[in-house]
């Protein structure tokens, strides 16, 4: 009996998935538990395993396309098995959906003197078609350079709109990184969709652009454009991660009453301790951010009111400091978690952060490694940012924004001296943390960071 392959729920917050690539092609043998495809979820790229034995008979969702949870994306069956019933079900479902979307809304009745177009009039369809064409076709002057859309199209269809290209999000991203004009690529996907393989072949030199422009050495092409014309643009479908970030931010800064506390910290002793530890054991590779994580975890143990979250009718206090560390990756941001950081040594934290950050950038984290932090740290100091405020990641009660460490003149014992200073700003959920509570936490955090020997007391 044929096995339905549906879009699986690979993370708790996943609502739909994007097919990154199939690991099998139609006609390949498949065994239960064998990796079948790679799925881009809202936070990571994860393998989907086959739930049956047989042959991959039909692929319904192709590389770069998205599907909601539970949608049929492929069929596994015996080589000679009749799967037409399953495919007809899919066709019927798509037809019903298209019909419901195409059904015109009811119009209010017209006044006695108002003209009405009916289907009995032969001119009505022609007028409607002309109007539709006028809506779709852009002005030649403002035609986008290379628009992209995820509009699905059946195999053999045209696959394009006037002035638009159908491009998978992954292919669009790869083309942008490689400086490739999407208009120079002929898509090999369904309906002419440009997919990952097309860009890879062009980059590798296996395929020539559809319209390559040649120029003599030293020759330059000057684009003349009227200053009143709008800029050309291209629409790239938002990735699953970017859509999830957008949804979560809407539930954060608006509904959560933020307030912000900023303090400045002398980092000379912390920097000296880092240099000494790395000199003793270069393999540890302790970073300033590792020290900040350890100090934050220690301060949370002393101020459990900050290591908490608001839960509708109660406040939840956590026994351990599970620190989320913001890592910038392609298409967004992810916060891998150092579990029980208050119980780990500085060396353990450094090693774990390097491993988590590396796998986060390769989108190889498991859901339990980036969901469920109790407190987060976002460090933009390496980008030269002196100070900023971060948005709380619900349901956490606070997030610490860390700026750059830089030499500054400060007053010590009535004298101006140069010290390595760093500014941090804590965003607090006022439903959980009061101003004085947050201030006391930052006092402890500053005391330990300015005197890191407190970590061993």
C-alpha cells in the first residue's frame, strides 16, 4: 500500500516548511528511517525521514517550494502500484482551493439607473480580460529588474508573470550572493521556476546565461534614468525564519511592557583574566562573551526574580540559568542555549558556545538547543556598536544588550585615566521585573565583571 509523505512538524513553532532539497529522486528505492529530504523550518534545516519502504513514486513539492503542515508532498509505493487515486485527491483539493479563491465576492445591488455587466453580454469577458491585463502589466519605465515570487505553477505551465520571474527563495538568495542577474537564468523547475540547481550550474560554469552581454575592455555602459522614475526592485519571498521573527516581534515589543536599564562597566580586569587564561591554555580560546555569559549566570543565581517569565496568571521562576546567546545567521537570528550555565566552568561554556554557534550558522541545531531559554544575551560589540537596546524574546523576562569594549577616559581618585569601558543595557518585562529588581541585578553583574575573582569565591 502506498505511503503518503506529508510535511512534518519538525519544531514546536513550525507552521509550514520549505523544501530545501530532496535527497532522493523519483524512482529511487527508499527504506523506512532513511533520510528523504531536507526541510527548512523557522529556525533550522532538518532531515525528514521516510516512514515507509518502497520507491519514491511521485514528488509533489519541489526544491525551494513551501507547504503547510500535513500537506501531501510526495508518495512512496511499489514500482507497479497504482497511485492515481492519491494524485487525483491532490488535484481535486487544488482545484477546489483555486475555485474558492477565484469565486467573486457578491456585489451590492445597483441602483435603477446604474449599468450592470452580465455574463450574457459578450463584451463583458473581453473587458474583464483587458482590465486584468492592464493590472498585471507594468509600465516599461518602472519594470522591476528581477522580481521573484513563490506563486506555484503546474508542470508545463508558463510559470511567469509579465515583468516577473518565479524564483525559489533559496535560488534568489544564492543569486544575490553570487552577483548573478536572475534574468540571465532559464529556470528548469516547474513552470520555468528558477531553482537552486540552475544557480549552481551557472556559478560552476556548466550553463551559459540566456542573454549574456559582452563588452570591450575599458568600455563602460552608462545607464540613463530620469530622476522622477521610481527605483527598480525585486521581491524575494521571506524565508520561514524571517516570517517567524516577524510574528514573534509582534508579540514582544507591543504586548510586553519593556523598560531599559543601562550601566557602564570597567573591563580591564576581565580582559586581563581572559588573556591570562588563554596564555595558560590556548585551546580554551576564551572570549569576552564567554565571560559575560558566565557572569550573567552567576548574577541570575543571586537574583532569581530576574530569571523568571510571566505566564498569564502566574510568574514562573527557573532553578537554573539557561542562557540564550544571539547568533546572526543568514536570513535572521537564532539564540542557541547554554543550558545550566550557572553550573558550568568558563572552559565548558566557551567550548559549548563555539559548537552551538557553528551549527547554528549551518542550520543544524535541534529544536531543544534553541527553544526554552530563561535569559538572553545579544552582543554587537564586535561590530563596533557602543550601545543598543534589544527586544525581549517571549516568554523570557529580560535580555542583555552588550556593546563594544573600548578605551575611554574616566575619573578615578580625582584623576583622569584610560580604562577599557563597556556599556550594557538590559531590557526588562515590567510584568515580572521591577525597576529596583533589575537595577540590583545589574549592580551584581557589574561587580562580578569588574572583579572576576568573585567567580571563584
